[in-house]
C-alpha cells in the first residue's frame, strides 16, 4: 500500500494545488540570490583592492583630459602611513560629499605627526581648499586609495541609473524580469 504524503510536504513541494506557491518561492529566492551575489562580488573587490571604494566612477570633467565623465577607475588601498607623491592621482572621501573625489596631489606638508596634502582637479582653475571645510590642507591619513587602471565609458551605466529615474525603473524592471523569467 503506498504511503500518504503529509499535508506539509504537499504544501511546500506541490501537488498541483500549491505549485504556484512553489514557483513564487523559487522566484523570490532567485531575486535574493541575485542581490546576495552582487554584494558578494562587491566584497570580493573590496578584499582584492584592499579598500572600501575599489571602483570609482568619474562624475565630472574635473580631471580632463586624463579621465572623462563615465570612466570607471580601479583603485587599490594604501595605509595611512603612505605618503602620496606630488603628481599622484588618488581617490578620497570628505564629509561634505557623498561620493569619492578623484584629484591629483599638488602639495604635501608635514605638521607635527600629521601629513597634509593639497589636491586639485587637472581641469579645475583652483586647488581643492574649498572642499576641506575651511582648512587649507587635507589630512593624508584620510586618503586611502591609489588609482591603478581605467575602464573608459563603463561607468556610464552607473551614472544613467543614478541620474535618470526612467533608466533606474527600466534597470530594476529588467533585473526582476530576468530573475522571474525562468526560475527553473
């Protein structure tokens, strides 16, 4: 005599009545997998490049002609003891800006135990003093990255998604469609 399946097993694994639940569950797991995979890939980049901003998108023309708006920059981490040489391009965060700034070192100074820097965008007329909250120089220990490479135009995807709501909606809809399209 065949064994009867439990109601719980039929509910989760389907008997024709609840197979739509199983299909929805698989699709939700697929979306969660996509999100978690993206986070894992980002963490791998963070570990490989040894900093919290391994990929930086150029958002302005301040570094023309070396970097164009939409370029994707690869940045490796540096220790706070590292002194960037004058002329080195670096990426750093400041409290007044939510995005990293990529500019060139034009001056360095030592004041006691502190190493101070002054940066400037190659295409900007003035140094970045105005970014440093009234200070003439910025602390070198806040600069964590050195640029290692450039992928031209790759950053435009990020710029379009962030700046145009229609593109954002289409991008999210595309991701959801591809994850729900074929869950098996």
